[in-house]
């Protein structure tokens, strides 16, 4: 896809306000933190309900979610972000 993944595992547990932007699926908006497996599952489930983002931001968020899911051992069955908003 060519999209640069921005997600990085957080170094330590922190409050949402203290998390770096790289800990979120949608880093600019600071939406959907990806700090553990439960949050990754939540981000997948809530993906279609995130408002105020464009297609490019959704594509980035999907790649960030896939990276976090791989890190936490979660299978993502969607092939693209379009599959999550259907």
C-alpha cells in the first residue's frame, strides 16, 4: 500500500493525555489508542464509528491497527480499511 505506519508500542502505561501520538490508530486526532490487545480489538470494532477523518487517515489507521495487532498477536481478517466500514 505504501502508507508509512506511525504506530509504535508505548514504552510504559500512561494516561491517555500522556500517550504519544504514535500510540493511536488515528494519530492526528488521537483517537483509538492501541496500547494493548483489548484496545486493538476495540479499535477494530469501533473503526467505522470514528468521525471527522478522511480516507487517507482511515488508511493510515488501518495500517497502524494491523501493526499493533501483529505486535499483540491478534488476527485481522479485513484486507483493507474498506472492509471495516462496510
